[in-house]
């Protein structure tokens, strides 16, 4: 029985403070490394949940493949890794794996459609968020509308994200099931310098057109709906008020 071949996570061009992400990914690989059985960890992405001058949150969605009962079992989670920077070096201070909650039998039609969509790629924790019934239909229908035009790589929905907007006491929309982050559009990572700016900005505008009141990304677009900062250079944030 062979485990799937997984790619190494690339700490390449376009990343702010790549040393922080490298430290976070190394900590998650060690945390999730299967023990007592054959297995492998696949890092899907590493995005900022927040970054300040000397503190950061790096969100690392992963798949974990193990051998059990003669077959390959797929699992995984998203880990919120907290770091501090001292004398120019980033150090991991805490790891917080996602807690999606139990699956419900009362899923909405939109939830079932997102889970079955071939154009929306969900990491394990985000899929579990949807199965828990704690993601609002405003988020799910927006994903489905966007997927009519784009192939979407989702990084974080609800669990595994900081409770408050990083560095503030303002509640984030994510833990309330009212936001999702996109790390990849049509196979192109948002953070990559090779990804066309027009693709990213068109996706940001499309996200607003399907109901997001708060769209963050690497480019500042005109209008109160949009924002850009250091945290959102590597993904598109979409928040929903209802």
C-alpha cells in the first residue's frame, strides 16, 4: 500500500516574512506527524491570520494521509500557529488546531452543493465546518456563485482562525461562520508574483458582487467594501454581515 505523493510547501517569492511561515509550517509538520503508523502530512497553504512587527498568526491547513486496515485514510486539520519575533528570529509560542464541531444531519441545500462541488477545493477543517452546520448560507451561496466563473481554493472558513481580528479586540467574522478566505484562484496562488493582478482584482470585485461587505486582498480597490494590509497579501478575505 502506497501513500500519496505530496508536494513540499514552497516558501517562495511574494511572501511577507517568509521565515515566520517556515517556522510555522515546521511546527505543524511535527505536530501532525503520524506516530505508530505510516503516514505523511501535506501542507495545503500557509497564510497569515495576522502579522504585526513582532507577533504573528500563521494559519496552516493540512491533509494527513495514513495507512489503516490496508487502505489509505485521509484526515487533516488547520492549525493557528502563534509566533513572536525576538532579535530578528521568529519563534513558535503556541499551536491551536481547529475545532470544527460535530457533523449535523440537517445540512442546507447550499452546504451539500458546496461539499460536492468540483470547483471548490476545501481543506479538511473547512469541509468539517460546513458539515457541522455552523457556516451561514450567505457564505455558501457566495462560494457557489463564484464557482460558476472561478475554480476556488479555500484556505479557512470558520475553525482554525483567530477569534478576534489579530491584534485587536474586534470579533472576526470567521468563527461566527460568516467569512471565508481564498488562497488560490483558477490554480494560481494569490500570493504568487506570477499570478495576474487582473485575475485577483476581478475575483475581489466578484466577491463583493455576490454579497461580501468586507473584501480584503493584496490590492486596494476603490470603495469602502475593500481593504488591503500586510495580513491580506496572501489571500482574499470575504466577510458577510448576514
